[in-house]
């Protein structure tokens, strides 16, 4: 019995350590990637990667694929993600009744949108000077679709990892969500509304934000659950 308990403790600790290393490893990679790409953008370096990405997208372009890509890019738009986020908040408020998860959704989603607008203003990069296949306005760096998709669907990946018990369904959900994030980013290149470096920076900033948001809320959640001594010491009353 003691051996079984010991094995469970060791397994739980190993899983926690693995999750911790993965999260902070991903965070570090995202920071390095964002800093590298943003440095190239600020210096005005002509990145061959952007040209190669456009050339690949053009080589596979077709009417049918364009229609499919327009559907995919919709899943990274405000028109879809805003009601999706509201439905997720309602689910955690009224169905699962998990107050902290209902807070994580707006923190991740709204925070990502706000951060994206700030970064666009700071870098002030125009959109690609080639014909766009869909209407797009505003600045280019980093890609808003890619950044918000990485943060919102990244949150769903986190929830799937934590709460989907059967491994086959858990990894299927994570795989599909990851594929959707990648395809949303590619759709912005295919439609000529973003450079590949915009998409890379959007992914990096989006994943950074979801890690920071989840970590911060977990710290606040743990702090709020600390018990405060409710006993109030009364002054002794002198006997008459």
C-alpha cells in the first residue's frame, strides 16, 4: 500500500515537472522568436522567408483552396472568437460553475487583443504591398488573427490537457487545435494580408500571453484561497 502511494506521488511530481519545463521552455522559445523577428522588422531587413512563403502560397493557389482558406481564416476573426469566448465564459459560469476559468477566458482573449493593438502601434509596419485576396485594414505586425488564435485556442489546448481524461481524446483535441492555429496563420499569408514574419511574431506573442495570463491567475487563485484567521481576540472584561 505504501509503495503504491509512493509511486503515485513520484508520478504526480514527474508530471508536474514535465509540465513546468514544457511551459517555460515554450515561453523562452516564444520570447527569443519574437525578439529576433521584431529586430529584423525594426531594422527593415528584407527577409527571404517572407518572399518564400508568398511564393509557396501562390504556387498552390486555386479557386477551391481560396474558398476553404477564407473559411479557415474566419475562425481567427473577431466575428467568430468574440461569441465563442462569450459562450465559453457562460459555460464556466452556469454549467461547470468554475469562477476562475470564467475569468481566464476574458483575461486571455481581451488581453491578447489589447496587446496586439499596442504592438501594431509600436512597430507600425504596413501590410504587404501586393493585391490582397480579402479586405484587410490596419497595420501588419504582428498578425492579429495569428496572435489571438494562438492565445484563445492555446487556452483550449490547456483546458483539454487538464480535463480530458482519455488520452486518445485529449491528444486528438490538442492535435486538431494546434493544426487549426497553424492553418489560421497560414491563411493570412495565403490571402496576402500578412507577411510570414507577422504570423510568426503573432504566434510567439499569443503563446507568451496565454502562459503569462494562466500563470498570473493561478498565483492570484492560490493567494485568494489562503485562509485568514477569523478569530478576533477580545479584551478581557474586568469582573465587577
